C-alpha cells in the first residue's frame, strides 16, 4: 500500500454546469449530488485503504489552492501541484509522475479525474487493487474500460483485442461515434467506454513519456533538483508553459504498444452534462431530482432542480427542465437545449 499513489487531475473549469459551477469554483469543488461531500472529496475517499492520504497528489490551477486547502486539510502543500496555465492531461500527469518518482521510484500510480461519479465504490476498489497488482509486475499502461450499457455517443471508446483473461491488449482508441457506429460497437462486444482512469508504475509511464513525448519528459526530468524544495514553483512557473498542449490519450495511449484495458462496471459517469447528472441523482416517482428543501412541485416531471435550501421555489407544469440558482443567477433551461448553457454564460 505504501507504494500506491494517486494523481488527481483537478484543473478543469466545469463550464457545462454553469451557473452552479463557475471558473472561480468549478464542479470538482461542489457537492452537485447533494451527498454532503464535494466531488474531489469523494474521489479521495473512494480509494481510502488503497492509497494513503500522504500519497495523494493533486494537479490543479493556482486559482484553486485555497479551495483545496479548505476542503482537504489533510493534504499538504507539497502534494498540491499548481499549474501556471492549462496544458491538457499529458503535462499534468508528467509533472506529478516525475515528482512521485523522485520520492518513490517503485511507485504504482492511479490517475483519476476529480469530478467523476462512481456509485459502486467497493467494486471500484476491487478493480483498482487488481489493476495495481498487474501494473506492479508488468511493464504496461493500463486503462479502465467501462462496459457499455447503451449506444452512447458522448464518450470515446476503447477497442480491445479478443484476448482471454481480465486484462486485454488494446487495439485502438476511438473518437465519440455517431449513433449507428455506437450501436455497432455495442453489438461487437469488445468496445468499452473510455473513463480516463489509468494505472501504471511510475517507471513504465516515464519510459513512455521519454519515448513518445521526449520534449515534455525533458522538462520534468530537468526539474528533479527542484521537486520538494522551495524552488519548485518558480521552476514550474517558468517551464510548464513550454510544454506541448496535448492529452495523454493523443500523446501516449494511441501510440504505445503495451496498452491494456481492464473491463469494469462500477456505476461510472463523467457527469459531463446536467442530463447525465439527472440520470444519476435520486429521483421521485415522477422523475424529478430535487436538491433544495424549499422546493414545491405541481404537475412537474423529469426535471433536475438545484437551489439553495433557504430559497422557496414553486414550480408548476415543467417537463424535462433544468432549474438552478447559484452565484446570483437563476436559470430555467430545457434539458434538450443544455448545449446552449455556454452561450447563456457568455451573454450574462
């Protein structure tokens, strides 16, 4: 367990959940499910017993350090890695990995987004434990593939070779498909949703970075003398912006040959839209999901409603709407039109 580490990617601005999520306080720092815990608090909690709290490293924007200090008081400042600018997931992961490797060359690492939902946490822990054992003894890059329940067009897919066993060699990564292609993937049975959760040893991912993203690897290799010192942030501020803006999928996973997928089913959702949040939150017999003790509904169905507890709201006759109040904005929007939320945010 002492060799197990967790990298949490927490730099996103959560624009699709406006007005509840804002660039100042994006969704990973909100309790959007009404559970009493924020998304990032849940991300750490679900790996309790697998990764010690001192082995959790959070990569985020400088703007969010004070929020993390408040929400995660057990996480030390040296575990909070502050990006001076956004450079996508490959530099984010590289920075954290090189810092971990400096402390523990034998580290085995879980990489996870900070704002995803997992409903079956015991199964998730079982899968992660099995995956960590696999990467500890094999030079592989492992990704978790979610068994698809429907022909989803909003996720990328992982095509596995028809291998026997728990861990399957990856044949290809696929972009978000159209409906017909998604139905074909579902029928073939060897395609899985790409959850963006990775497991590997520090040495395996560093070897891949050196091979496929050598310029990025060179920057963080150069930083070795600065990690865990008072000079670290100055080094990162100067050199991090020089990194290529590239995802780990494009930069490494689509090129390396030692990529494996572990099919899993633990109630995963990336909670990328209000609609996906509605699907996962508790709903009444008419399909309404309500967070807010002062909400009264009449003749309403299939709505997602999130308002402050002290706010008294009466709604009548709404069907399939988003209703939310936060940060001085009250928004009512059809669920089917939620792609326009970025437009609303820009105009307000």
